[in-house]
């Protein structure tokens, strides 16, 4: 898992941390998130607002369009 957090500050009412994680198996993130919820001492002070999962296809070969290996099979 490659992960990175980005802080943002758009004024007193809009501050926080945007967390991004890149991985092959999305269930890994679910397991990590569940462990953080039950074992992290800072969890009571954090507020989770949203979550999303996006699939990023591998880079295409020269002459191919993105997703060709999945759509043309």
C-alpha cells in the first residue's frame, strides 16, 4: 500500500486531512480502517466524512487506448 495524507485549510470552518491510498487489493484498506477504528487512541477525536474507491487501470502500451486489455477481452 502506498499512502499519503494532505492537509488543507480553507478557513476556520473547513480544515482537515485528505488521505489517499494506492493498493492492488481494496479489502486491505478496509482491514486497516477497521483496525484504526478499534485500536487508535486518536480515533475519538477524528471525524470521518466520506470515502470513495476508484479503479485506476494500468498504463496502456503504445498504440493502445486506456482500458483496452479489459474492454476487448
